[in-house]
């Protein structure tokens, strides 16, 4: 009975480890999805900031021409310069946010941001994913990010190691049930 109880206990540990692995998988999925869509949002906001900067540069050029022609006041020119300066500031802020969100995405999928460049690994506008043999040469998708995180995320590595340890404990408990022979 003692061996049966120990084997059942170890089997329950395996089941618990499997559920823990599933729960960690959902947690990793949530982290990767949040980081991925935040990255895409930041990239879109950068495009908006770049477009605004271009539009304000055109507006400044027109304001300068109107002032030269005497059809506008200096105040209009100053306002156009201020708008362009603010747009340039927004571009810088948007670039910083893209860098931050890219680093967060790389961390979520288990890559060290100091060892890899996000432009070569997760940039959806490039086909540089051939560095990873598991990825096809196509834009980086949310599904790929989650797939990569399942194998590289620290939380998933820990969960899988606990599952292997629980499985080994079951094997040990079963081995304890076997009879022992001695030469004596």
C-alpha cells in the first residue's frame, strides 16, 4: 500500500505539473500577445508621427512662400515653425517607444535584446527571420511570436523542467515498486 500511495502521489504531481505547464503557456501567450500588439501599435504611431512631420514641413514651406509674397504674417510663419518642431519631437518620442516595445517583445519571446537586433529578428517589414530555422521567410506574425516563446520563454522552460522532474519522480516511484535482488 505504501508503494501504491507513493506512485499515486507522484502521478498527481505529474498531472499538477502538466496543468502548471498549461497555465504558464497561457500566461506566456498573454505576455507575447500584449507585447506584439503593443509593438505594432508603436510602429503605426511612428508612421503617423513621420507623416505629421512631413505635412508640417510642407506647411512651413508654404508659410515661408506666403510671407515672402506678403500674403501672410510673421506670426503664421512662427506658428508653422513651432508645429514642425513639435512634430519632430513626436517623431523622436515615437522612435523611443518603438525601441522600448521591441525590446519588450524580444524579452517576451525569450530573446536577449542586448544580443539580438529587433530589426533583424522581429521587424515585420523585413525578411530577416532566416536566422531562425523554425521560421519561414515571411513577415513576423503573432502566431510565430507565440510559437517562438513556447520554446524560448523562461517561464515555459521552467514549467517544462518541472514537468520532466515530476515525470522522473513517477518513474522513480514505479521503480521502487519492483522487487530487489541481492547476491546474498
